[in-house]
């Protein structure tokens, strides 16, 4: 299979209207250790803003693993601002700076 055709197919799946398909595709990219470059990084990055938290979580994890040296600012932003406490805690687990105070929906503090 030509690399360009495969990359194009993956990009289309990462933009699917069904968020569950996006999550499976993102997890597959991680499991199969598909190298991320150029247009694939952009397609994965677009999922950081998806309305469903599992899509954002999968994209965050995949990009953090693929770009550990250049992803700190995104992790820090996510730790402070994501609507999902799960995503905020994952960002911290992946290396984000711990915000001074972050409350989750249950009123619990995130501890270092």
C-alpha cells in the first residue's frame, strides 16, 4: 500500500463524525506505533478540540508520546483548562506543570 493512500485514509478516519471511531483510530495509531509526521500530526491535533472528552484524551496521550520534548505547553494548557477532570489529570500525569489550584466536579483538589 502506498504511504500516501494510507495516510489519507487515516486522516479521514480521524475526522469521522462518530467520535467512537476517532477514539479507536487514535488508539490504533498508538498500538501500532504508526510514525506521526506532517499531516497526521495535524489530523491528530485537530482532535484536541473535540467536544467529546475521550477523543481529546486519546489525542493528548498520543501526541504526548509522539512529541515528548515539544508538547509541554499543550499539556500545561490542558491541565488548567480542559473541561474534563480526567483530561486535566492525564495532562499532569504526562508531565504538565501542576496548577496551583484545580477543582474537579466533586470539589476535590489535585495533589502533586
